[in-house]
C-alpha cells in the first residue's frame, strides 16, 4: 500500500476570512515550514513529489521540502481551500464556516455540492501516492471524513504544519495516522 502525507500549511500572516484572501506565512509559519520539511526528510521513505494548494500559505509551506528534494512544486487546486458561497463577504466567511463545522457535509449552506467537494479532495489525494501534499484545515477534514466514512464536517483539528498520513489502496483512501491537533483560529 502506498502512502500520501498531507500537511496543513504553516501559520499564516492573516486569518481566514480576513481582508487578505491569500496571505503568506508569518515568521512562525516559515519556521514551521522548515521544521516539517526536516521531519519529512528524516522519514525512512521520503515522498518523491510535493503537491500544493494554489494558495500562497501552502506554496510557502511546501517550498522548503520541494527545494530539499530537488523537485518542482506541483499545484493542484483540488486540494485548495473550501469554496465559499457566491456573494459571501469576507466578514461573513468565519460565521458560515462555524455553522458548517457544526453539521454534516450535506448540510453546508451554499450553492455547491460539498459532499462532492469532500470526495473530490479525497480523489485528488489518491492520485498522489508517495507524495507530500500541502493543504488546508477544511480539506484535511474532508479527507479524514471520506476515509473514515464520517458525515460530520469536523473530523479533527489539525495544527499548523501537522502531518496526516493516508494509505492508498486502489480507490480507497485509508486514514493511517492523524496529525498533531491544536486549537484553530478558524473557529
């Protein structure tokens, strides 16, 4: 069975739902990115590819590992941030997300099939055996929910730069190890 390592991005310079739609990392986030790269480089079986959400905080987190491995960073929007409903202001995003986390994937308000979105995140991860994928809090919850069969949106609270490991067995994504958890600024 192959594995995929999914890493939540480092601490961003601004919170989700703020005025900056695409913040980079702050100083702590850059240190976290360097530390998780070293953690992954110390594994007995290193990933052969590095994948990232298109958002800057993920690209900056993935950069040190890609550079150390000498590989090009692959950008995949399918492991990006959860799409918010059309017309939702930046100020309304945190409240919308909190309501989403209190329910199930099929109950999320909006104009998108969020069950399908969660399944799409898991499908994307299955395409990257032996890779390190840098993604987001909600996308990690989507992958864990699909892998475990849970309908709830909140599967766990991945800390910045925590590494969650999934096994890939054909069309199945199997949760092998949850990453380190912490209180999140998302909620």
